C-alpha cells in the first residue's frame, strides 16, 4: 500500500512508489512518474514486485529477493 499520487500546480499528477518492506522510494531517471502503469513497468524492469493498483503491495528488488514483507517489519514508535 505504498503508492501515492500528488497534484501538480500545473494540473498534472505525479505518482510515487515506495517499498512496503523497507520504505525505499523508487527512483526513475525519466518521466515515468506521470503515469502509474508506466511507473510500475519501470519498477518491475528493475526487479520490483509491484501490484497493479496504488493500494496493492509493492516490494523493492532486495525485499522481494529476501522475502522481507511489511508484516515482518517492526516499526519503532517515539514515546
């Protein structure tokens, strides 16, 4: 559940993809972030496991390879 979309001042939309396992942001060197399907395809080409929708599970290549999942992480919460 690590997909997000943001409205741009010019009326466009940008998409962001983060790994559910470790939180790393997918970085692309082109304009893939303007289209969710194109961004997903670019991430999959680099070894990510990507669900087709924003609410799905998304894993970077390292987390997908090690089997680390969002459910397996412990997150520290400030007291």
